[in-house]
C-alpha cells in the first residue's frame, strides 16, 4: 500500500506517494539528489533551480552508467573470485572436520 512520504530537496518539500517497502530507498534517493544539487549550487557556476536539477540528474546518471559498465566488465572476474573463495572455505571446513575426528 502506498503512503505519502515527505522529502525536502533544495529547500522545497515534496509529498511523494510510495510503497512502504520503498520508503527508505526514496528518502536516500532524495538525500542523494539534494546533496548533489547543493554541491553544484555551491560552485556558483550554474544558475537556476531547473539547471541545477538537470546537472545533478546528469551527474547521478553518469555515476550509474559507470557502475553498470564496471559491473559488466568485472562480471567474469567476480565469478572467478567467488569460486576461489568457495574452494578455500570448503577446504578449510574439510580440515576442521578432520581435526574433530
């Protein structure tokens, strides 16, 4: 069920309908956007709330794309590292079982 959540971005309060299980994520997203907008505004290079918001959105989208690209590039390496960790854990557990005997 959706309930209204109050968030403040650049000094303005917004009421946003949100499912209860997504409330924490929405609040964190609003804080990230607000922080990004305040950082841009502090530079003094961008004037106007709409331009600040667009620049913040572009920065956040760029960060997301970088993370997605890094995830795709490192996917095979991550799987390999997980297999190595699994093998080490299995070997350790086998060793502990032998000590218990």
